[in-house]
């Protein structure tokens, strides 16, 4: 009986944690615009260390990439921004990005989120939003 009460108590606690994090928009959980900028800077840094992904960015205008990526994260996380960059299919078309490249870039993002100490639950909320873009990015 004691065990059942313990399990129920833990379940209720887990639900309330979930509810409070769901009430906070992901944009807020990411630290709003300044948090998203910190994340984007850390992401760009990780890309520079990544031998699989870095060659793709040799000729990229990093200032533009930073601006557009920040807008995109801000918009999809529920922040007050409009993404003004190119569509995912258009921008990644012709790059022949495969699963390995895609996974490597996602891993760079995870390392960036770890580097700025974002909680795992917040990391997962962002990753869930980015995952469906995979189909528009690989083998284009
Ligand atoms: C969920 C995954 C991804 C997201 C959300 C994403 C997002 C973006 C965004 C917002 C831009 C800027 C668009 C613009 O300038 O209008 C961009 C550009 C770019 N992305 Fe991705 N991307 C992803 C995956 C990848 C992968 C896997 C690669 C290659 C390994 C890649 C390579 C690039 C490159 C090279 C550019 C710059 C293109 C240029 O120089 O014009 N991206 N991406």
C-alpha cells in the first residue's frame, strides 16, 4: 500500500512539473531573444569544430546565418518574431545532405544547448520542433 501511495505521489509530482513547464512558452524557457542569441553563438562555435559539417559552411555569410537561425528558433518557439529566411528545401537544395550530416548537425546543437546549460526538458522541446524539418533538408 505504501508503495502505491509513493508511486501516486511521484506521478502527481511529475505531472505538475510537466504542467508548469508546458505553461511557460519554449521561447521563455530558451531565455527569450538573448538566450536564443547565446544558443546560436554556441551552435556556430560547435559547427566550427565539426569536420563533417564545417565544409558545408565554408562560403556561408555567418552573420546572415546567425540572424536567420535566431529568427527561426524565435518563431517556432512561440516568440515575437517572423522568420524571413529562405525555405528549408530551397536553402538546403543541391547540398546532398545525408542522415549522417543531419545527425551531426543536430548533435552540434545538443552540444551547444549543453554548453549553455539548458535543461534537458527544454532541449527536447526544441528538438521535437526541428525533427520534422529533416525531410525538407536531406537528399535535396
Ligand atoms: C533541423 C536542421 C536544420 C535547420 C533548422 C537549419 C536551418 C537553417 C537556416 C535557418 C539557414 C539560413 C537560411 C537563410 O539564409 O535564408 C540555414 C542555412 C544553411 N544550412 Fe541549415 N539547417 C538545418 C540543417 C542543416 C544541415 C544538416 C546542414 C549541412 C550539414 C546545413 C547546412 C546549411 C548551410 C551550409 C547553410 C548556409 C547556406 C548559405 O551559405 O547560403 N543545414 N539552415
